């Protein structure tokens, strides 16, 4: 067994990977344990890391290696979150961005005020207060900002400079438990059922983006007799697409194009929003009892996926599928939202087009669009690494505020998140397509958060018990719990009572206001969806910036 005991020195990298794997396995097993339906979930990895860190498992691991694993895991996690929520981010921001960010800012400032007040009451050094603020809000960049600010204060020795890290380690574990506890308490206080709240959230997401409907109409307006569909007044303005037609004298249905000539008695299948169809009905005639979707004819509809680079960024009108291949595009689905295929809508990779035509014409259109499931599920590594690099450059850019001794940065978490949101919204730059398959996104996200939590736990575990017993740790832990819980409960109650926020957005708000990936992972598990990530991403950038600035201000203004 000597080879095993010598492993940290003979093969230090192998030992590091084994240690991380042991923590991950134990933590995931711990997180899977549920009591009355409640479990730690992915946060179990953090507590397994603290346990093994206390036993000394992390002692032989170089601090730089552990730091790299921690930060790289965090980068993967936040980048994939940005790629996931990016397509629907702006719509969510328009609907809820201002109130969510105001509530998030309130949580930050309430937490800072409580930390300073408790520090004054219990005579806690300002360095430890800053560490409590960072740990209780699970914000590692804020800890780094506070530590750098403390180093710039004259007369600070090494022992005092270590205080932020120790108080952070003590407050951090309950920081995660506190956020999860707040989510559970809010749910029980207002008797919220996650399934019902998620249904309400989906309804709110669809508000203003009405899914297309079908309507069968009989042409009765004599003024339309002999007109081509393209010449029907107001068709473009209504946003209605006519996909099928049945002639009065024919038993079969045929595809309809813009050049199709209308006659009284013809039956049309129109696709559009409810309001648009009502206006179109007034122009055309009356509703038909005949359903052209079920009528006989050489017309079918299929869903085709946009996977060919040559068509990305082009509009539905520019593709000219109707003129070139006799295929009508009726609907487009993107990021779970279904829209009418208006002529000016630009296509992105992964868009799902519902098309109508003959089998032969649809096969031709499939060749134009790509329609390759293999390409849709392929993971392109160049966009991933390029996006991460751009995000890190953004996160490392120094932002100077007043006379502060150290510049403010978005950091390794904020930069990649914002870059991923922007790039996923753009969709394509040249031949680089910013698209990540759902399976790859989920894998990288879970892998990243496990690495991050395992590294944080191993590093914190070595000092956790000592700081808890000998360094005023119990007082720090109590103060940290107050700083974590009180602002969350107050703001969540305000959001529910006065702003009528649903549980999905509340969970995303609470996790995002603490910039806490494990809490987001718990919220996603509790809801059974990634929906809380939308609110999380909406508040994350501003919150991250505020926490970094406030942590520095605590030290610089009160030391």
C-alpha cells in the first residue's frame, strides 16, 4: 500500500483528480438524500468537500491547482447558463428587468447594512465584516475585492489580512443553506405549489408572444374574386400566412402561394395570431366548417430545422422558399417560443420551421435549410472556447470608480455570463455559430458546478473547524446567518405581496441576488425546469457589480 500513500508526491496530478472525484461522488450521493421531499441537491458536494478538507484530503494539493479547478468550474457553469437563457433574456428583461433588479439591489444593500450593524454590535474587525458579507452572500469575487482593498489600508498585518478569508469560510456554508432555506420558507409562508407556479410562469412568458392559430375561411368578398393572394389588401400588415386552399369545384386541398388566384367559394387555411385572424376573416368572408388539415389532397406539413450556415441571418422572405420550392413557412419555433413566420424574421441556428407543401417540395426545402439532426446535436468547440475567452477578457477589464485604490471588475463569473447572453442572442458571427446543444449545455453546466463546489469545500474545510472554535467563529456564523436570511425573506415577501411575483421568478431572484450557482441548481431542481435561470441571469450582472463595489466600500470607508 506504500504506492498509495506516496501518490501525492509521486503523481500529484493523479492524486488531485482522485480527491476531486471522491468529493464529487460523496457529495452527489449526499445531495440525492431527500427528507420529506427536501434535499441538498448539488450543494451536497460543497459539504462533502468541507468534510474531506477537514480530514486533510486537500493538504497535498497545490493551492494554485485547486484555485484553477474552482475558477474553471465556475466559468463553465455561468457560461452555459448564459447560453441557455440568452435567447429569451431580453424579453424577460423588458417584462421584469427593472423590478427584479431593484429587489436584488435592495437585498445587497440590506445585507451590507446588517453586516456593518452586527460588526458594530459584536466588535468584529472590519476585515472580518467584509468576509462575512461575501460569505453570507456566497460571492467569491466580493471576497477577492475586499481582500485587495484591505491590503491597501495602511498598517494591516498578515493576521488581519487573513480575516476576510476565515470569516468567509465560516459564513459561506450557511450562506448556501440560508438561500435554500429562504426558498423553502417563502414557499410555505405563501402556500405556493411549484407546479402551479411554473404553469403561471409559462403563461407570463407567452404574454405578448401569442402562439399562432389556424382558421379555415370561405372566400365571400366579391372584391377578392380574381385577385392573387399577394394582392389581398392588408395581408402583410395582419401577419397572416395562407398555407392551403380548396377550390369550390375540387374535392382536394392544394398548397397556397402568393401567386394563387382567389375565387368566391374557395376555402383557405390561414395561420396567424387570434387578433390578426379576426381582422383577416372580416376581409375574406366567414369561418368554414371544413378543416383543411383533415381534407384529402397532396399536401402535408413537416417541421424542418435550420442547420445550414448559408441560410443563417437571412429572413424568411429572402429565402424565397415559396417562389423557389413551392413551400409555405407558417410558423417558427425558437427557444420554446412559437411565432408566426413573418417575412422579416431572421433565422438562427436551431430554429424549427413548420412548412406546408407536397412531399417532394418539402424535401427540396429541407435540403436548403439543412434539417440535419446530426448537426443540431453536434457540439462545436471553437465557439465555446472563443466565447469563454471573450467573456474572461470582459470580466478582467478594470473599471475605475472615483479614488478607490483597486479597480472594479466583473470577474470570472460576470464576464462569461454576459458574453454568453450577448453571443447567444446574436446567434452567428461569420462562420462561427453561437449554439450549444441542450445535452452538451447540461453536461458542461453540471460538470462545472461540481468542480467549483468540490474545490471550494476542500479549501474551506481545512480552516473551517479552527475558525469556528477559536476565531470567534460561532459569532461570525450567527451574524452570517442573519445577513443571509433576513434580507432574502424581507425582499421575497415584498415581491410576492406587492409585485405578485411567481415562485419561479422569486427563486431566480434569490439565487441571482446572492450570485449563487448552487442555489440556482437547487431552484431548478425544485421547479423541475431551468426557468429560474431567466430571472437569475436578469439580476446577476448588476448584483455582481454591486457586491464587488460594496465589499470594497465596507473596507475602505469603515477601516
